[in-house]
């Protein structure tokens, strides 16, 4: 099992904040409350209890189950790597000049991998040099929405340069660093002319293991991790729309 330095608490906190700000659960609980207020017999109270139970089940599945598992899916996936991998999850980082964000940094004898997780359902289209990309949101398949989002390649290029800067400050300037865009959903697509690898989450571990094992780096893994952690100043937002990216 891979070694985790730090925790993925930031993802869970962001998830629960999103839950509190979402009116859907308030709507469901409001319906249940109205039924209880107007219940005036054993039968109507029984119906109210059944409705409340169903609504709580829907909320638990939609938020505490499926969505929270989705946030942690990449984390659990990466933990399955061998113990010569070090995982640094959810990091805002700075080299003293620039500030950026990375979903995961994976440190191993095979290199340092800067991973940006994209959690969306739909189609992203854009070129490397474009600041804004087109996004067709298919979360509601019968009502797709056209949107515009910040080019995720600009974000990952920025965090890549910051990682290089942090390592250079500690005189570690000979490492292989690879940035990767990882798409969580198997049903989402990115159309771009980029040379940055874009892979599905289910293929991530196999992709990382496909790189050559540079055995001479084993003794440096902890030093590399410490050098990067020095530049951490918070947890990273993992949503497609993030104000801090």
C-alpha cells in the first residue's frame, strides 16, 4: 500500500460545505416537515414517517454515499500502489513567487507525478493556448448545458512549474516530473491538442506503473516529499469550477 503523507480531509470538508449549500436536501426535508405538520391521524403520521425515511435515504445516497465516494475514489485508487510510492493529496502550493493547486503529487522511483483530477460529466473542448474552454455539461442528459471554464492545462502547467521550483530550491533538479490530467468519469471526454497525458481514473495506476523504475531515486523519496510539503499552504479544491485554481 502506498504511503500517505498528509490527509485528504480538505476534500471531505468541501463536500459537506457543498451539501449545506445545496437546496435539494432542504426541499426534501421541507416536504417531510409539511406532512408532519398536517398529519392528523395514525395513517397520515405513518405516511409521514415513511416519507421521511425515504427522503433521508435519498439524501444519504446522493450526498453521504455516492458523491462522497466519488470525491474519495482517486484517493482510494492511489492508495493501492506499492509502498515505494508516496502520495501527497490535495495541496495548494507555492515556491515563494507563484501559487497553484494540485489534486495529488505522487512520488516514486518512477518519477514525480503532478496529477490534476477533473470531476465532470460531459465534453470539454479547447486548445493548449486558449484561456477558456467550451464545456457541455451532461449531468442532466435530457437538458445539456453549454458553459465556459478556465483551461485546466493552464492550472496544471502552473503547478508543474511550482513543483520544479520547490525541488530546485532544495537542489533536486534532475528528477523526471510528469503532469497528468485524470478524468474520473468513464463517460466524460476531453478534446484538445495537448501533449499532456489525459487518462481515465481506472487506468491511472497502470499508467504510473508503466514508467521505468529508477532505483537510484529510492533513498531520495522522503527528501523529495519534504521539499514539496515545504511549499504547501492549504488544501486544494477538486471541483471543475474552483476560484483558487
